[in-house]
């Protein structure tokens, strides 16, 4: 099995050029997620309870905190994917989306031929070393995919707005976020917000679209990625700081959520490029 990753960061978030042949467990991201299959095994994805197959001419759109997984048959050639992780605030500002809006009405978006071909050429654009041009190409590609998503949205639901969160769920989220490095007991979380465990789980899933377990793992994987990107802490230290009893358990958890081991992710992060637009470069020079 070949597992590798290249990272490119920008004001939009980041995009990964990823080779992966192992299964990804059910997980979620705070970012809006777009997956493009390029080569090798495409596997099968489940997005929000719907089974989808990545294929040529298709983009898979996954909303913020929407549960999804990806499975592959054994002994298949590792699949190569472009995976966009798009910052919600950047997307909302660029597309005029209101808070709580779902970016995608459906997970499967059929791309016109020219756009599907553009996706195939993106890795070459990213590899040519021209950061300003790469940033332009990435942002333009995201805009084109979001145009497809907007066109597919039901006419009577131009923006699907999720309701405000229950104050008890807001309190639970704050507790979980403040204690991401601890071992969690959901019975204790439920009691702290005045709910029984069954009521807490039901209300959480209704409000957040994911279970407390998936949300908790989202927090932990996000913190793990941050630590691997920004610190030189040993793997065992990162693992212990996130409540894992062994480095092996942490490595397995990380690989099952990202498609690559933490050592590979850290190496790619250190080698990754930040692709900035010309206006951002000018702003940086003025600081």
C-alpha cells in the first residue's frame, strides 16, 4: 500500500494531493470538503448516509460537519485524489452565503467536460512552482465547482438554513472543545448540560448532523493536524496530549481519518507550499 500526501495552503484553506489505499472511517471536517478522483482505485464513499462512487467528471461535495467515509477493496491500486478543505468564512464571504447555510444540496456534482479536464491538470499546475498562478487556479476551480453546486440547488431552497443551536448543545460543544486533550466521558457531558445520555445523543445528532463521537474525533484530528504542522513535539507526546495511551493507537486513528500516517502528514506539512495571491503578497510586504 502506498500512502503519500502533498499539501498546498492558501487563503481558501488547503488542498491535498493524496494517494491512499486504506479505508477511512466515518468522520467529519469543520471545513467544506470537495473530493476529486484522479487515478487508481476510486473506492466507495458514504456521504451523509448516501452511497456515492467517485468517478471521472464528478466532484463529491461534503458540507461542514457532514459525516462521511471512504472504503476500498483489498489489494487495489491506491487511489489518487484532490481533496479540498475550504474555510467556511472564506467561502461564505466569496459566495455570499449566510451563516448556517449548507454549501451542497447533493453530494454528487456532474462537471462539464472542460471542468473535469481542469481537475486532471490541477496537480501539474500545483507542481510547476508558480505560487501566484496556483492560487488563482485553485480559487477559480473552487468557484466553478460552487457554480455547479448552486445550479443543482432546488429553486425553492436557494439557501438551506439550519436552525440555531440549542443552548445545551452549545454548552456541550464548548466543554468538548475546551477539553480536547482529555479522555472524554459522554455520560459526564450529558449530565453537565442537564440531559440524559439518550436525549443528549439524539439532540446532538439532530443539531449537529453528526454523533458526539464523530464530533469529538473531528476535534481531536484537527488538533493533531495543528500540532503536527506547528510543533516539533514527538509523536508519543502528541499522542499523549490527545488522550491516547499508545503511539500506535494514535497512528492508527490518524491514518483512518486522513488516509496517511502522522509521520507522512508531518513531512508533507513541512514541505508544503503556501500559495498566496498577488494582493496578499503585497499586503504581507506592507506589514
